[in-house]
C-alpha cells in the first residue's frame, strides 16, 4: 500500500528520520558473511574539527561508492574515525584552561592528558555528528580513534619494529620550529604569507689582506634575515663564477662576531642573482643546511643561535657579543643592522626621489614569502635540533615500484609524475613533536645517553639491565605517523583478526590531492613494510572546492562556505549531487550555490513525478527484471533504463563521478519525467483496466523503482522516502539490489519514440526562435518521408499533435510561401508560416539581433587576444569575457539557424 506524498518536498523532515533509522537498524554494517568484501577508509578528520566544504566533497564521493557497492551485493565496510590531532587538540584544551586562569604547566603530564580525554568525551564528536547530517553510511559500530588502546599498541609496535629494522633513528637536523607552540611542525602545518620585508646588503671583509681580482677587499652578500649573520659559517659562490675563483677556500672575517669562515664553492649560489655570493647559516636555513653539509660541516658543529622562543642564545664558539644574547629575533635584527651601519659594513639601497635626487635607505623594500605556523600564528624558524626521523627514502622504494608496475593505480594518472617527483626526492621524515598529547615515543635513555627502544618500560629495562636508571623520551609522535597505519590498524592489526583477513587490503582510497604525500604515500610505505601488501589497488585524488571566483577558500579572505548552511537551505541530497556532478577527475570545483539550488529543484522534480505516478495508480514494483511490454513507449523506457544502468556502471568503474551524476540526472529529468510520463498520459487517462493501462502502470512503477535505486548513492534521503511511499517494502532501499533489467527491447519501437521526441524537440525550438505560440497547431509537409516517418505518423498522429502541435501532417510538397524547416532524423518537414507570423518583421528582428551578437563577439575576441588583458586583468574578469564571447558566438549560430528556417 502506497503512502500518499505531501504536495511539498520537505527535505528537513526526511533526513534526520531516515538517517536515525539506517544507523539504529545496523544497515551500515558489513554483515554479508559470504559476500565479496568491499572496503574503504575515510581520511580521519581532526577530532577538533568541524565539517568544511572539502570534507563534504571527500565524504560524498566515498559514500557514493560504498552505497553503490553495497547495492551490488558486496559486504561493504566504510571505516570511520577521527585523528587525535596532537597540536590542534592540545591548543583547544590549553585555550579553555587559559579561560579559567590555568596553564598546562600547573599540572603533571598525566593530569593534563586526563583533561584532554575529558574534553574529547564532551566535545570531540562534533564532526562525526556533522558527517551523519551529510548522509555518510559509515559503520559507526566500529568507529575508531587514533588514541584508542588497540591503535596505540599498533603505533608503538610500528615504532619499535622500524627502529629494529634501522629505519627510525635520532638525528640533528633542521626542522620547522613554531616558537609559539614550541614544537616541530610538518610542512602541511606551515602556511606561506606575503609580508612586507626588506633586502639588506652587507660587505663581508676578506681576511689576511686577500683581495678579489677586481681589487676589492670584501664580498657583498644580501639577506632578508640580517640577524642570522651572527651564526654565519661560510659564504658560497658558484664554482664557475670567475669573479671569485681566486678566493675560494680563503677566509672571511665576519663583522660583529669576528668569526673566520671560508669562501666555499657550491652550485646553490646563482651567479646571475645579486652579487652571486650567498651567506651561509646552516643552523637556520634549509638550503644553507645542505650547503654546509656539502662543505664538510657536521650537523653537530652547526651553530644554533636561537632558543625555543626564538630568542638569541650564545653559540658554541662564544663569539656572539653579549648585547645580543636574550634579544627576540626581530629585535636582534634591528641591532645587527644598526651595528653593521655604524661599522661601515651596510651597503645602502639607493633610489631617486620625485625630483631625481638620490636617496639612501638601509634596505630595499621587498614582498617576502614568509612561513607562518597555521596554528601558532607566528613566523616559523628553521631550527637545528635533535629529533626522531624515519628513513622515508628507503620506505618509498616499494610504493614507487607498485605504481610503476600498475599494482597501485593513481586516478587521475596525471598525478603520477608529481608522486614520483616527490618520492624520488623525499627527505627524512621528522616524526617527533614536543607536545604532551599524543603517542609518547617508546624510547628510554640511560645515564650516559644510551637509547633503549621498546614497547613498554619493562622491556626497555630488560634491554638496559637491572639497576640502570632510565628516563623516558618526553616527545610524542607526529599524528601523520599514526594515521599512516589507518587502513589496517583500524581492522585490528597487529592481531590477525577476521576483519584484517577479510578487509585488508582495502579496495579504494579517496582523498584530496593536498595530502598525497602527508598521508596517502605514507600509508603506502607503512602498508608495504609492515604487512607486505599495498593498502589498496586504487587511489583517487580529487581537487579542492574553491570560491566562486576561483580563489582558495580561507577565513582571512572571508570566502569560506559552510556546507551545513547549504544543507539547511537546500538539503543534503542537493549538496551531495552538486559535489558529484562537479567532480571531474581531480579538477578543482568552483562553488556555485545556484547549482546546489538547481539540484534541490531536481529532487523536487522527482518528488512530483512520484506524486503523479501515485495519482495514476502506479506503485511499487515486485520484479528486478523488466516487465513484459508491448507498447512502444514502454519498450522505449525499458531500453533507456538499460542504457542508463550501463552508463552509470561504466562511469563509476572509471571513477567519473561527474559522468555518473549527469547520466542519471538526464535520464530522470529528460527521459522519464519530461518524455515518458508525457507519452503515457493518454494511456493512463483511458480505460484503467485495459491491457495497455495495466502494462503501463507495471512498467512505469518498475522504471521509477530503477530510478530510486540508481539515484540512491547520490541522493539517499529523497530516494529512500519515495521508495517506501510507493508501496509496502520488505527491505530498505539502502540494501536494495542494483538494477538488472535483462530485457529484449524492440529497436523499431525505440526508434519510433526517439523520432517523435526529435520532431517535437526541433519543432518546439523553432517555435521559440521565431516567437510562435507553443500552443498553436501548425500544418506540416514532408515531401520525401522515410519508412519510419510513415509508420510513426500513421500510428501516432495523436501523440504528434499533442506533443509537437503539428496537425495535419501531409506527405506531400508544401505550398509556396514563407515557411520554416524542422527535422527528425533524416526527415525534413516544411511548416508554412503565412498567417502565423509576420515573416518580414521576424526576419528583420533576427538579422538585427544577429548583427549585434556578431559585433559583441568580435569585440570580446579582440579583448581576449590582447595579452595584456589576459595576463593583467583579474581572473574573474577574463573568465567572464570568455563566457560572454562563447554566449554571443552561440547566439550568432542560433540566429543564423533561425533565419535559415525562414528560407
């Protein structure tokens, strides 16, 4: 028995009700023990996070895949969980403590960690609630957290194993140091901002009376960070730079510190840039660190002039003057410049004022690309410190080979080049963080600095021997280290669980391209090394969701779009369909709220179609196979369903989400709603008990069911509601079987309906172009009809009259006079226009409109061919010009066709 649908489609009423039902009845769980498994894992969002538009895209694509595979009978598991997000979570809790007048250091480490767990229990589930709002069919019964006990055991075991394998070690290297948070951070946590800075030029005197071939007794260097000269250890010049060939290996006596440093030859120095000489501070610049190593300076001997707060400290050689020690780095900068200027070592920047007079300044103003911590909010300092590192270069070998051999497919393949470029040049991975919240590094130190790595303190004590006092490492692991274990640790690894045996390797990973290296590649590394298997055979990388003007979304720009706001306004189904329709193999998506609104209208269109079916006695189908059909319209829609199923399956197999969405969209809107329901109205309005009406109701009910099943992965809420409203069901749509029409369709019947549609479409377009009333009935002449035309007109003249408004149709020459032409297939129809419109006036109108569009198109073409406009105008202005040009070109073509119709 069907449930009468309300007139208005109220998505808000539907969504919460159905999601609760799905979850409470366990429909997201993989419980088909004999079925083929299908597994995906979600990129675990930060436990501190809120759903942003990138999450909405990422999780929508995953949900489409998992719902599709579930309907195909797979034992589908979508692993869900959150990341403990070391820095972000610790900051949140410390901020709340600050509001109460407390500091982390007021408590023991254990007490603070307990406070974090309390916060997690109270406030850490926000984003998982929001994922439910989106309709994500994740297995919440197995929800994971990267600090869960079993996960922690997996992390510790991994660290110990990698250390025993010689792939984790402690080293002194440069890291991105956040002076606000007082911890090393990853590259992903560094954001580059444009800041106003300067370029200072200094004279560094050559020692011992040595001069350049030019006779000068100094080398000029330039820097954006004058303060670091206090820790300079060399000056680099290019090996082929003849200006400096005679002084390579000679000493420079640095101003202020009086430190002797060497002139070294290194290709890092660019002879074409500035003086061609570069000051080298290996303890505070990543490039300089590499130059220093090539020059034979050991990391342990590199000078470190800053403490954890980025204040100046005395260096190993004791040569920094006392007046600098203790200064903030930027205060030290000002004092260095002042001293260099006083001592005559500052080269002034000379410009001319408005009167042409020379003016000197201490520096050349520059816009500097400056690294900031995305959470600490201060300038990042490259800092030389002891940290734990993973030998990423060794671990990268197996994943690279897997991609080369095709064992891992990266989709789209254009990302392979980027993948190989990064992996082949990969640097050691710093995995230690100076935090209290996170997986504490399982390393203990003996009295003499000996290191004992073990999963427990008892095991470490056994390694050290009885009576040896041990101190545990204070640091925790980078959160990317633990999340690299996500595909298998979430299933119970290192234990050999049933879930591991059945669901690992996973089948697919979907992620944003921006975490290809931070997460995806590291899962490949850990998966291969720890399990001997690739974590998945396919990796799909989607693009970013950008603002409507193409800019990257950011809070500072004020262009961030809240996906939940869109869900409130248009419904989750509409937002999901937008994401799928716009996702084109990794290209960035431009946010377009009008499109989201359009897909809400699409859901409404389907809702109204279902109401039409209900009002005409069309209910739920009880067959997977297509019903028997004799009527041409019914055979045609069965054929259309089969084509749509095939198109959807191919698109989803190729991970072409846009093609899949567009395939089902056009079938529902164009073929089913606009044509099929219109074609069957005469049958439904006739004898309800006739064979034709009974057949039509069966086919229409079956076709609507197939729509609901095919559309469900994209729009789960409205389809589930309509599924049950159509009649009694013994199961929910979420676990319905994927369509299998298995029908033989008469190609003659299909061709007949396609011909009627083509004739109707062409006639309606021609009426619109020439301003003819849609309801006006027009005579039509076809001098040389095809056999198909004769057959269709003979059998379906009533349908042609009702749809195309053509009556009568003559198979004869048209009378002389003004007329328009329309075509259907190979058939040409002449439609007389005398007495229908003022042909001369219409011709004049079309000619004027075409001339105007031609003029506009030419003007825009000229602007777009101007390199200055394309390169200097705002991107949105260039894009608008291109869109306007395309519009006017299309208008010219349309108007030319309209004029041609008039003869």
